[in-house]
C-alpha cells in the first residue's frame, strides 16, 4: 500500500465497530514479531521504549532525528500501517510530522502536556497541516495529559478538562483523542459521552478494563505504551536470574527470522 492508502486504512480502523488493538513496539525485531501475528492490523511505537533502547530518558531527551530513524526502520519493516509516538512534537510538531511521513509513518500520538489550550490546539493544527501538505490523511491520536497530570484535583474537573481538550482537538482535525491513565468504567463512559463514540483512545495498564468491555463502551483504540517492553524485559530478567543460577532455556522459545 502507498502511504496514503495506509493512512486511510488506519483511519478506518479507528471508526470500525471493532476496538482497534495496537501492540506497541520499539525496534524492527519487536515490530516484525507483532506484524507476523494473525490479527495484527496496525502497529504503534512507544517513545519511552525507543528512547530506553538508545539509552535516553523519556520526555524528548532522544534526538528527534534518532527517533525518526527508529520509527522509519519500523515502518519499512512491516506491511501494516504504523502510528508513531512523537511525544509533544520535539519543538516543531509540523516539521516532525513531515519527517515521520517521509519515512513511512502514517499516524502519531501527540502530547498536549496540559499546555494552554490554544497552544495545544495549534500543535494539532500543525500536524494536520503537515499531513495535508504531504498528501497523506495523517491519523492523529491527539493525547491529553489531563489524568496523567491530575494530581489531587477532583475527578469531575479532570474529566471536564479531558472532554474540553478532546473536543477541541477533534475540531482541529485530530482523528482520535488519547486519554492515558488507569480509568474506571464510569470515567470511560463519561469520556465517550463527552468526546464521542469511537473517538476515544485509552491505554491498557495492569488493572485496566477488559478490551471486550472497552469495545462495548464505544472506545476506538487501546494501546499498551511502554508496558510491552517492560513485559519483555521482565521475562528476560527472570530468565537471566535462572541462567546465572545454572538454569537452562525453557522449552517453547520462539525462533526469530
């Protein structure tokens, strides 16, 4: 598929009745493992995981060109559409998006970091404009950190912030609104009612609602952020402990191409 066709496919997957599940990857080998599994329709990168694999802390500490190279290698290695976590845009959301499109990425997460709403909306508009300029209907999963940065604020106020920002991002051209956090069912219901059915994206963390229930509630997309890398490294560390103590490799280890 062309970049345009991949972007159109990714956009459609967000509005289909079926919940879109994207497993986050951080390098070519993790991406190809997931891409080769039956049922994988799209992939998403995790900026935290990519940064960690290069020895950088999360939070735009990794050089933008290094991040773009990493997501480009992933996009080139798989047939499915790839959405990249571009954090807050590395100081220039429009230009960063243009670079991402240039290496085959057709969608992205963009953090608002609870910046003033007008500034956050302008960033969304810059990403959408970059896609239009490149001839790609870029699929923006605009992220609001309302819950991530909630602190001890009343939940009702946090939900109201997320809804206000989400609606503004959609009006500015975003495809979907990503609201990370450990969300209970009443909160998910309020977000879907306020932002729109099949317009809310959430993260799966330990203790999250089951995917089947998220689909029933009208959520568009679920992802896993850095937790997939943490899961892999947990298994690796557990084996290393066993190996150091004289253990052997377990049966059932997957061969890699």
